[in-house]
C-alpha cells in the first residue's frame, strides 16, 4: 500500500501526539500547533493543540495548492519559516488561506520510507521570531513523531503477520 493511502494511525500514538503538541504549545506560547496528514489532494488536521487561541479543529481539511503555508512545506519537502506574512510580499495575500495567522514554522513529517506523511505546523497570530532553541525544540518533536511512525509501521507488520 502506498504510504499516502495509509489512513490508520494507532489511537495510542494519536494520544501521545496530542500530549506532545500541547506541551510544545505550552513551551512556545503560540496560537496553534498542528500535525497535518497529507491526502492525495488535501491536508487534514490530524492533531491540534488544545488552547483557546487555536482556530483549527481536528478533521478540518484544506485543498493543496491554494496558497497555505503547509503547501510550501509539502511542495518543497523542507522547513518553512515565515516571521511575518503581513510584511512579506510572497505571503501577505495568502493570510486568508491560513486563518489570519501571520507567523508560521512548518516542517515535513515523513514515513520511514521517506514518503511524506504530512506536516508539523507552528502558527501564531502575531509576528514572531523563532530563535535557535525554538527551532531545535520543534525539530526534536518532529523527529519524535517520525519515530512514532516507525513504531506504528512495525506494529502494523506484526498485526498483519499474526492475522495470516
């Protein structure tokens, strides 16, 4: 099965991810942190930080290639940092596609085979400079999520082999 078609993520892993992004939100003090799941033509909010400033709900979906910040992460399969979209000619007209969020730090999350799973997104309503420690922290959480995908894949192999 192609990784992008794989939809099932173990509930225990999703609960662990929820704890991780809530902790990351507490540490960074931002408006929202999301784990987005890539689908063939859209992105879905798989996990969303549980804070009052967060406008994103689990299950929200958005089309790819409409100008969202996550689109750029998916297209380039690389980290994207936008300090202040309102002051950036490339991004200022696209803030409406991003729930009015001005600041963004996002990075790709990959399956063990390097296929794209989705994105880890840190968003803030106001301009925000992320320092080196912030970047290291987000990188660490991304790597932890990717490690969980390895565990999930191994558990699926074990489950499938025991059914046969």
